[in-house]
C-alpha cells in the first residue's frame, strides 16, 4: 500500500506531501488545477521517462519520494526484493530525482538502482490506467496481454516464448546445414583440391620470412662479398697496414716501457683483448665470405619456392603469412561438410523434439486461455449491464492458428468481440463500439483486470465520457475495488467522488506572476461543498448542497468495508505549493 507521497519542484508543484490510506481516494479540482500531475509523479516513480521539462522552472532538480507499506505482502514482490538484495522488511522507500539537465537517478531504500530495476519495481507496486487507455484495447497484442494478465498466464507465456526461441535457433541451424548440403558435392571437391594444394606446399613455421631474407642475400651477394673482402683486408690481411698489425705494434712499443712507468701496464690487457677481437672478427668474415660462394641452383630453388607461396596467396586472397591459418580453416570446413549428413540427421531430430516441446506448452497455454476467456467474458458482460450497456455481451475469442508457424506468444489468435444491442451478434471491438461505448467497455475491462491485482491502482479520468446513473455505478465499482485494496482516482464526476472513502482537493491560485497549488484532505462539510461545486455552476445553490449530502450518504451506505475510515472533522492545514506558470501546456490534461 502507498502510504506517503512527497513531490518537490515537479512541473507546477513546489512542494507537497500526501498521507494516503487504504480504500478509494479521489482527487478533484478545477480543470488545469494539476490533478494529473500527481499521476505523472507516480508514473516517474514506476520507471516512466523523464526529461528536463519535468523540473519546475528555476529549480535545480525535481524529487519524488514515496513509501510503500509491505506488512502482509508476500509472494512475487518479496521474492523480487530478495533477488535484488534490497533490505527493509516492512517498508519500501522509492525515490526518483530528475536534474535540470534531464538526467535522472533512482533509489530503492536508499540504494541506487538502474532505471530498468525501478521499472520492475513499479510493475509490482503500481498499476496505472490512463484516460486514453481504451484506444489500445482495439489492438490484438494488447488484447492478448490483457487476457494473459487476467488469467495469471504471464509465466506460462514466458515459458512458451523460451521454447519458441529454442525451436527457432535449431530451425535456423538446420536450414543453414541443408543449404550447405545442396552444394555439398561441388564444395567438397573444391575444398579437397585447395586443401591438397596447401598440404603439398608443406610450409614450415617462419619459412616465408627466412626465404625472403635468403632471397635478398643471394640477390646482393656480389656487394656483400666485396664488403666482406674490404673489411677483412682492413682488419687483418693488409700486411703492415691492417688493424691487427697496428695493435701488435702498439703492444710491442708499450711492453718495453712498462719498466719505466708502471701506469702503462694497465693498458696492455686492453690492447691484448683488442688484438684477440680483431682476429675473431677476421675469422668470422672469412667464414661469411665462404657462405657467399653458392651455386645458381640454390637461388633458383628459393625463387621457385617463393613464387609458389605468392601464387597460392593470390589464389586464396590472403597475405602469404596467413596461408597456414587458411589451411586450418579449409580443413575444419572440409571436416564439417564430410560429417554434415550425420549432423543434419541429429539436428533434425533435435528440431522435431523442440517443436513437440513447444506445441505441448503452447497447447497448455491455449487451453488455459480458453478457460480464462470464458471467465473474462462473463465478468465483463456482467459489468456492461451496469454501465449503461444493458443487454450487451462481450466475448474474448481464442482461436488456434492451426498449421501456422509457431510464434513466441503461442498458437492462438485472440480477438475481443462485443455487441451493445440485444439480438445482434458480437463483432470485432474496433468495428462496432462507439467512442463512448469503448470508453465504458474499457473501464469494465480495467476494473475486471484490476480486481485480480494486489498493487496500488491508479485511475486517471478513466470515467471521461460518462455521466448520470452510469457514473454512479462506476463510482460504486471503484469503491468496491478500493474496499479490497487501495485505489487512487482523478475524476471530474461528483457521482464518482461521492463514493470515495477519502477525498483530496487540488486547487491552483495565482497572483499573475506565480502559481500556488494547494492539496488538502476534505472533511465532511468540505466534501459537501466540493461535490456541490462539481454538481452546480458558478454559484453553488442550497439544492446542490442537499444533493451532495445525499450522494455522500448513499456512498457510505453502499460500502460497509474496513477502508471506510471516517473523514477528519476539521480540514488539516493545506500543503501549499508554489510554482511559476509553465510556458507550455502540461502534457496531461487535468
């Protein structure tokens, strides 16, 4: 149950706090007073979209907080809270903050959560019905969802969807293998030829790089030989002018002088090391020069090998170093095709099993939908009799698609049919219902669906387009619904407001520069004045007041439920809010 609602700097509202109780609570006020802004705030708390326009002009952010009492709540909500690791056994605080830049943050019991988690919480806590919701009632998808929710079939529908996705995945894999199998022989011949070519090449790891280096060396062996010869001569072979001869002369000159100056002795090891390094370098150059003396056959062999690599590289449209990976891919595809017949047979068996599993679950869902459709049809037909559609009949028609391809929502086509006149056969909802009839029928559907739920139910002017005795009956329906839980309703109809357990009045005042909005819970006499205003015109007459008293007395007699707590004997101090006038009209009428 929603027990407390606080709104700050949202749309036209400066600051307002509401204490809410079980039963039917109505919000009334002049058109444009801001009644539907409260519904907008609840939609944000339920995970609705938010933008910078939600923030009151001149404020840094809008903040909406509400408290839900969880005492006595069990089942799906408790399990969801445990899965999300959200603490708090008896109360859940939901908070949404929207910045002037349009960014928003959400919190559950002080714990920051993503918007998707807030939406999941909203679906379990609040059920909001808008004044134009009847427009979606003509769509097949909306009719299917409504029927499944009425019969608590959502979990079974989800299981059918999982079975459908499993079947569809296997079907796609089967079609892919069958397509490959049609070209199998031609493809196998080509793959075997290509694989044999690469196998015959017998490329070794790093061979391409080594061949490239050898080709460059063989192509330039004349320059390399000349350079090696010159270096060798300078280092060792030039008699009297080589580096080795120069170092040797230096050693001889210093050895005779070390007896005269011991400091020169430190240089002798370095010169001896240099002499050794020069001799080693000369030997390496001699060996290198010998390796350059190769025959032309080796050069031709290297060129042929690299030409074969480059030819296969062009044929397979890959870089030469990638030929090894290409060979691996061809071998894998070849193995897949060679066992394709075995795999395809196994896959077809799995596909048949998945289809059978899907049909079993879809048949169970269809049977439960048929039973649910009968209950829904009886329920809504009975409510139609009290909503000014006497003799009317509603049918939720569930028809199996037969041999049509499986769908994620099952094998049923669902169509709502209605007749508003006795003796006329039911026809598709969109074709026979007028706007007024559709609005009343939508209300019957919403009340029927809401009767199955345990969430806080919010109705935003769903009684638009009706009046008189029908409006009074609508009020009784909503009051009875409130007797089993908590209902909030924005209304312009005194017949509905007179049935409420609790009454909030929204008033907007302005001095031409700023707008002040007050929200106050009404005591009995104040309710009389408000109902009289809704019944009468500019001037409230004594007859209007008397009629209002009769409506309130009739509403009290029609209930007799625990939610009908006495209204306060004196109105509490109103929670006043102030805000600048909006430069654009509000997104929701009120």
